[in-house]
C-alpha cells in the first residue's frame, strides 16, 4: 500500500513565529549557500535535488534562484516526503535523476544508500550565558564525574563557543570529536571512539559510557528520545536554547524503558507479525527486512510485509489480523509511543529480542537497525542463569505471559521440520506431543475470519435461482430514463 498523497495536501503547516533570516546576507549564512555552490562546482553535479521540511519550504524559491544563478546545474525542489522529513528522500530524487541531494533542516543522519548528500542544518542562535548557568546548576564543579556533551545537529555551527564556555565551568578534561562524518569512523587506531547515527564521541582512557553524565543541547525531539533510551544508564540533563529552560531526564528515561519493555512482551505473545517498511532510502533496510523474515520463520511466526508510506492510525487499523507490527525505519521514526494505534508497534531490536528465548534483556537499548546486522543483540542481552539445552527445547511448550498473567501457546505457522512442504500440503494434519490434531501450513487470515462474529454475507450456494441478464437503468445520476423530469 502506498500513500495517496491526500495527507500531505491536507497537512496543516504552522507558520513560524519569526523568519529564519531577514537580509540577503543572513540567508546566505543560514543556508550555507556559499558552501553549497562550491560543492556543486567542485564535483560538477548536473542535477541537484533540494529537500526541504515544511518549516523551510517558504524559503525554497530564494535558494533555488541563487543556486541556479551561480551554478550550471539543473535544480529541483523536493517536499512532502512519504516518510519522515529527517530522512533522505532518495525515491523522489531518483524520479528526477538527481546526482546530488541537498538536505535542509534537522536530520537523523542515517546513511543514504545510493545518492550523495550534502547536509545544511541551519544556524539557530544559542544564549551562551544561559547555557553556562544551566550547566553549573546541573553539575557540581567539585565532582570528578566526566560529562559528555551532545547537541542537536542544528547547533553544530556554534560548537566551539559552547565548548569553551562549558570547559571553564568544569574541571574535568574535555575531548572533542566531530558531530558527524561522511564515512563511518574506523575502529582501528581510535580506541574509545563510539559512532552512532553519524555522531562520534571519544571517551577518556579507562572509562566507559556508564561513568559519564549527559548534557544535551537542543529542543525536545525524537533525537533526544533516542539518546535517552540508548544511554539510559547515564544521568541525563537537557537544555533548550529556544526556551532557555533545562531539566533532568532520568525519570523520563525510566518511564520510556518501561513502555518499551511492555511492547517487547506484547511482541513475545504475538503469532502474526506485520513488517512495515518505514523507509526506502536508509542503507541496508532491505537486509534488515530479510533478517526479520528469517528469524520469524525460525520462530514459526506468520508475517506479512507492508509498504504504506507515513503510517497513521487509519492505515494500521485496516489489518486487525496482525498481532504486532515491527517498523523498519530510521532511529528517530521507529519509536511510536501513541495509544491511538489498535496494535502495538515495536522496533526490530525489540522483535528479535522477544524471539530469542535464550536471551534476557539487560536494559541496554538499540534503535539503529543496522547494528542488528553486526551481532549487537548478543552484546546488549545476557543468557538466563538457568540456561536450557537448545537441542532438547520443546517448541510446543507454553510460555508465561507478563501481559495477561497466563500461560500462552504460540501458534507455529512455519514448523522448521516442514519447510520443504509445498502449498498443496495445506490440508495435511499432524499430532503434536499433546496428541492434539493441528493443521499444517494453516492460513492466519482464515483463522482470524473464523473468529469473527460477522464473516460476510451468506452465499447460499444452490439455493438462489439463476436469472438471465436484464436491462438496467439508463442515464446519469441527475436523471435516469425511468424517472420523471420536472
């Protein structure tokens, strides 16, 4: 299923309270037009796509005119992305044959898969005095606990002044690393360097991330929620430069983890899983979908795959046969925390962890699905104390559901020993260890239909008299031939 585009047309765009720039020079500085023009000329790009979020779309014509005036490239404006505006819309760019995408505004920094990208984050201002005051309020200068400073990508342009101001407020030595790089940081020769979603930071020698406190500069956003979840073992504090307010995030982190743990338990109780493609541009998304299909088959789960653009409650409610959806999207769009959806929506990490009965969650969390392809699940989970022998595991045994408080038998739609059977074997039956007769390769949709109180109109085969074709109405809705015209 694909979006019809109606939601994009009917979307209400809120006009910002103030313009992002006023003068010609401020536009050039805010949107880094000189850097963009130099990059297009240097690499001789011929077809350039400009991707704008709704907030910056009103300035697109000015940027288009300036780039067209100073370069020989053909310029295209992209808007109304099918998924999150933080992701690169490579599908729309390929429609116009673009060889470069210039992405404006906030970005999740997910690696694109096919087309080179130039990021322009914008340059909002930061009140240095307020920043330093909040920092001193949250952190004791006498403490020897190091502080890791993270910030929204929009404030990358003013990294040096805040760093210098905060360094004067803290006696702990500071290390600086770039916010984002065009290529992943190599592990060799850079011990202690961690790279997540394009962001890099280097820890002090002999320390781990759990030894640090976090200080985040930026407004509340999905990026902040991701940092809270992935660094949930660290005390975290937040400063919003736009409002000048700050707060501690430790309590918020605990509540978010409890919600995600509940979603994990719902995934463990599910029999039918819907795999929703929430991105078509992030690198390795197809590999992750194939990986999820593989582990679902091994667990005997039934799965369906959906492509429906930007998800909403109405779209997801059309598939009540699904017990749980797993959303393959960028880290900032994968965490769906809304009570309006009729079925839970989990991340690939939560689904895989729920299917691994030999692993227990330690509280560590992963939102970047690419890490699952490199065996990150084993590093964030542990084996239970009473580990059972996998060779003697009874696949038919029930598990205790923490959601319902009862034992639950999981329906196996893909028995491992029956993978070689064809579709013609759907009417075969076997007996499990409880001597119950069960259908082999059954249909999840048919089983759900049988559970419904209304299964459609009665067919009454052989009871309805066959009639010959007869003439129907002639005319249009305004007036048919058999109707009297006034």
